[in-house]
C-alpha cells in the first residue's frame, strides 16, 4: 500500500501530461482495489494483512471499512471484511503470474462477495484454462490460489477505466512502458511488485509469467525481455517465455500473416505440448508469452501455452 503522497508523485511523473486524461483517479479507489488484491495474496501469505484498523495508511475505524486520511479529511469507504478469513491454513505458493494492460477494472475478480457468472473474457478464459467454474465466488478464487495463480498484475497502476486505450497506446509508443515495467522511481512497477512477492517468500522457485495484453504490447515486452532491455523480475526464479512459438512436426519456417500472427495448421504440435484441436488453420501469437488470440481476446489455450515451462 502506498501513501497518497506517493500515489500523487507517480501520477505527476508518468500520467499528468498525457492526452485524453480528464481527471486523476481518486486515491481511495486505489486503496479499495489494493486491499482486495492484498486479501487475495493473503491466501499465499497465510495470514490477514490488512485488518482495516492497524494499517499505517488507514485511520482507526470499524473493521468493515477502509478509512483514508486525505489531506486531513477522513473518508470512509466500505470494502467489507477479508472474504478469505478462515482459509489461510493451507500452504500455497505463486506458480503463475499473468501481467495485464487492461481497459477495465480488476475489482470484479477481487470482490468475491457476490456469487455471479463471470462474462468478461479476460477472467473467463483464465478460469477455463484451469478448469474452474467461472463465477466470482470465494470458493472458486480459493481454487485459483490453490493452483498458484496470480491472475492479474496491471502494468498501468491507476484505475483502468480512467486510462483510455488511446493514452495507453501513447505510453507504449513513447517507451514509457519501460519505466512502468522497471523504473526504480516507480514503486508500483512490475519488477518492484514481483520482487516484493519474492521477498515475502510466496513465489515458487519456478514461476512462469504470461502477458495478458494485446499482440502489439506483448511483442514489445517480449522483444525487450529477449534483448535484455527489460529486466525479468527475480531471474532464475521467474521465467517469461519470450521467444517465437515453435511448431512440430512441420519444419517449414513460419511467417506472419497480415494480422501479425503465425498459422497453426491442423495436426501440428505447438511447443511440443499442444496439438491443434481443430480441423482448421488457427492464428497463433508470434511470441509464446502472449495469451491473446487474433481476435484480440484472451484465449485459454494460449494462456496454458504461455504458462507452461
């Protein structure tokens, strides 16, 4: 959890001068998302982190509320108790991390207080990939944690609803993605967040990282990881499959089609793991680390492909 001063500093450095931003996302929205995110991580830590009454950034208040002191004014924001209380006894470790660059809020996944069907493809395909019913229930999120999955770690540290696609595209083109990934001045960078997980001893010794982003951003990240421009968090412990998808038994060199994807023919084996399950040519991401199909949507098969060592 970062303070409001730190939150404002990150906004000023990376976002304030970008186009299409009409207002800064509220700090209490970040706190709400972060508390729910940390609640999920508590399933790996084995204890309740944010008790709502003892956190240094929160005022003393009723346990079911997050209380935020903004410029001397107390704001009470309801998030409810940690939904996973009573489920910390099992030893768990994070084996798979999915890094996202979303245009919508992750809060639906980390709000397990209402049992309802998941319709958003991002979450639905993750649940399908690991054979979990795609409903936002405590039981299903615990099953996700039991399998060692951290389903969303966002490259963009502010509310995705406020950061439109046009602005994200500008950040990608202008190489701000490098700073969001690994800048030491950005304490919400991908590297900083994953190194924090490693320091908490909740990462597996063989953690794989997949990219739940569109093809363009996935390729930029994969290229820069492969070229060692972008740092791999926790090297030796974490792996990003940042190389071209390999097809067997065909020995023909695969070329990209107009959409920037490789053609996966019926009967061909992908990375010695997956046989084309259809009778048709499939468009496959150029890099194995990418989890999106040619329709610019997450795909359960490519998620499994990205996360398998």
